[in-house]
C-alpha cells in the first residue's frame, strides 16, 4: 500500500519517542496540557508501519531497500 521510506534507526527512534510521549500522557494526570502527549501516536504509528507521509511529500527516504 505505502512504500517503505523510514530506515531501521529512524524507525527505532520513532517508536521510542512515541512510547515515551504516550507514557507521559498516562503518568502526568494533573496537567491541563496532558492531551499534547497524544501526539506520540504519530511517531509510534509511522515507526511501526515504516512509512511517513511527510517524508513522501519531500522525497526523503532513509530506508536502504525499496
């Protein structure tokens, strides 16, 4: 469906950052801005799928194989 354009290191970093942001959402109950941590869903999903829409827009490819 989508072409893979996110490399291995990029994918690992995206998953780690996504999980860290989502953990912040669940661990930070008192903050009024807590919902901003949900932005972690984006790097998590792009890391798991291996494709990034913004990379496609700009023609960036960090994946060694196509």
